[in-house]
């Protein structure tokens, strides 16, 4: 497998007067094959069928699996709920830090859901066209820690019990790294690090409890030459610099509705860092009409016209009910737009 540097790829497209188009749209594929989310998240054959359908119908330049924040926490034994028509969730439960000693013994490579996502990645690697970049998701260290002890408890611990939180982040980073290497071995060309819970942190806390550990993961896989992208939901304008310092190849950012000014971000970051975004998943693609999708996509492409490191995408994963015609229009406008 030849390494495809995402920054170089974005530049190549730019000099051909085109844009890479990479919607985060795994979930609509589930409906398109007549399955449900629970089945697809627990059966890697169905999971792959959904992603293959997305690629065949919409022809994106980058393909992603279903976004699932529960995989690592579930592999560490946290109680997980699997709704039929929604993503798996990890409800808040009491956690004793002494449990880490026992959890250290768990080899998550034997976890059935970890195996399912790795097998999905293998199928994507061999079954999708060579010109499609194959992406995979991991949950960021702070977000996994917050799933284990609770989001409010994690936020409080950043100030009142930082040593305990660091111990937990150290532990989960080791497990996340193990999962990451499995995905890379399965053919992942792009690792997207999902840190939605970290958006509530200030810049210094974000650096200490998220970016520091993300940097460790990136350093650990650097010889694999795999692209890495930081994805954080919500308004991340106060965190952009800290995200860049982690050493990632790119930033995946939420929509304008959430307060993200993509042009301001592009003015801030180095040209070798791609900025991916940021059409509204719900307001525009779920609820909008095709002509409204076309209008917003065109406006964003005009706004970002001079930047070689911009990749057209959605602000986050698209809901399962997103109309296929809206996704088709999104990709069509993105691919036909001439810089």
C-alpha cells in the first residue's frame, strides 16, 4: 500500500483546480442497505456493506466507518447500551481508580467489537477503490477517560484531582494505541482521533489532558506513515493552536452554526495542516433541501478558494436519516467546483 500524504494529496487536487470531498456519512449507508445501526456496529460484514454502498453511490474521496465513541470503553468492560437505531452509548457508572490495576491485564485485541472494527477496516482496504483514502476512527484519551468516570467528574478532576486523571489518561492511551496499531495493520490510511468531550476544556487543560496524550499516540505510530486528524465537536476556536501542536496532519472541525470560522482557522494554521469541514450535518444536510445544500457548499468553497489545505467535509457524522439526494448534491457540487 503506497502512502498517501493527505496534505500532499490536498495540494495535488488544488493545483488541478479541484477539492478533495470527504463527507462523514457512514450512518446513511446503514439505511441504504436496509440494516440498522446495532446490527452494523456488531456485524462487520453488514458494516462493510454500508460503507461500500456509500462509496458506490456517492463516490467520496475518503471513506470512513461508522463513528462510534464506545468501542474502547466497551472493550475495557464498561457497561454499554446498544440501541437498534442509534449509536452505542456508555451510561455513567461509578468507577474506582483501583480498577485500573485489573484493567491493565485486559488485551483489547481480543475484544469482539474491536475485532469487528478491525475486520471492517480490512474489508475496506481490499474492497474499496484504490483512489479512495481509507479512514478509521479512534476515541481520544480524554473522551475515553470521561466515558469511564463521567464527563462532569473528568472536568472537575482536571482541577481538583489531576494526578488521578493523568493516571487514567495514561492507562487509556496505552489501550487506544494498541487499537490504533491494529487498525493501521488492517489498512487504515487515516486515523481520526475523536475528542468531543474535550471541547469543554480551556486551552491549558486541553493541552494537558488531551493533546499531550494524542501526541504520544502520534509519536508511537509515526513510522507507519499514517495520516492523523484531530476531530473535536462544538466551538473549538480557542483550541486550534493546541490541536495543531499535537503533531496531527489535519483538523476536522464542526459547523459554522457551532461557532467555527473555517477561514479564520485556515489563516492560523500552517499550510501542511489540512483543515476539514464544515457543512452543518443537521441544519443543512439532514433538514435542508438540495438547493440549500448547493448554496451552502458553494459559499464555503468560495470562502476557502485560496487555501490549498482545505478539504470539503461535514462538521460531524451525518445522521442516519440524512436524505441521499442531499449527500449526492454535496459531493457533486464539491467535485465539480473549479478553483
